[in-house]
């Protein structure tokens, strides 16, 4: 993996940034341009970059990327103009199709003409569906594939319903192995659509399974692998949280860049006593690994922190689920 810290430093400068290089002496030659393989690839979006290594002794008038579904995208694909200088550039490309092979090639133009980088080939991962046929985009991060939104399932994969409580604030603390799901505050329109469902530990570990076929609720080690790939838990939240304040409360979340396309959301939590809290402030995500008889290791992300925090929470509380590929 290219160093995440280096990538982040570039992304901070209006995301599509340049690093000026010393102009070379004449005679004028063709520019030198390098195409980077996409670092993170989701079903419809990629984080991609390129570098104009040399201007050839003449000002770069145009540089960017060609992308298409066939070889030689410079003739058969779409042109994306990015800048007009030397340096390294990173950007999101969206609007791609899932399960599709793409061809990518950088270009740079000076007075001598157009230079092309090497062609890079990548394939976007498939979307997956739960029992209700809710669609989920997925993203490849290192050796792992994750869902890019929270699980919404209200049935186990065998078709059995995952029950809720009436009212949604019903106290379940006296139950031994409560298996429930809720929309935050019982809002099955807005909160359910955005944040998915909150589940108890006993639901996510039920043998009937809640993740799509070929996927599972992550273990503690699955989360550790993800954090280590991103440089450690102290920084991983910045790369995993959705950027901006569409869902994380303003004026915070300034450390979130979502370069991984994981798009972690602050779905809050529900206590066993029936209290919903922390929507917009915290995202809590289950692992299936027990901490002790009454708690399990989970992950939390906070609106004012770059950290992914490992903490044990009550199995009777409810948290979000991100499934990972088997």
C-alpha cells in the first residue's frame, strides 16, 4: 500500500492538489506522466491518482485521465481534465458501474505534444443484496472487501423475521439473550434509509445469519486488519468516516476524509433500557468476538476524533453492522 499519510497530505489541499516541480531546461521534450493504480475501489467510485513527473521544458497546458471500458481509453473512453501543471494529483471518480472492468490512462500535454502514462486495468466489485433485496455497494480495502453502508436487514437470511419491540423504547435488560433490531428512535423512513438498523449482539451472532451470502459480521481480528492497513487505530477513523456534515454533526468532523470510500456513518446506539442516543455523534459497529460473558468487542468512531476505538459494549445494547466478505 502507498503510504496513507502521503496520500492524505495531498488530499488535504482541496483534494485535487498539485506539487510543483522545478522546470527543466530546453530543448523541449514530451512530458513524463505516470498512471497510479486505484488505491481504493468501490462498486461505483474509485480513489485514483497520477503524476506529471516532468513538463519536458515547456508549460503543461492540460493533464488528467482517460477512462473507458475498453483498451486504449484515450480513443474509446472519456477524458477527465484535472489540472495544468506538474505534480501529483488525486481525485474521486464516481458514476462507475459495479462488476465492470475499466481501463485507465493518465495524460499530459505541452508544446511538444501529448504523453500518456501506462494503462491500468481494474474491476469494480459487485453490489450485494440481503434477504429483502436491499442493495449494498462494496469496497476493496487492502485484502478485505467491506460494505459501504450500514446493514438494513429485517430478516435473517433463511427468511425468518428479526423482531423489534413495541414500543421501540421497551426495556429488554431483563432478557437473557435478546434478539432484536430497531431503526433509530423507531424512524423507519429517514433514519432507517440513511443509517440502517441497530442490532443486539445476539442477533448478529445468530446461526440464521444476517449478512448476505458469502459475507459475515466482522470479528475483532477483521477490524484490527483494517486498522493496521490504514496505519493504526489512532488514524483510521479519518480515512473511514464520511466527510462533511451531511450526517456527522457540524461544525465537527473536520478530520474525516473518507479516502477509503468506507463512508462510516454516525448511527448512534440503543441501550438495553430502551434509550436511543448519540445519532450524528458516534457510529458503533459490532464484532462477533466476545470480550466477556456479557460484552463484545465493538468499534466506535466519534465526530471529534480520528480514532477507531476498540471498546466492549453490552451484548444487550444495539449497534450498527458492516458486513465483510468471507
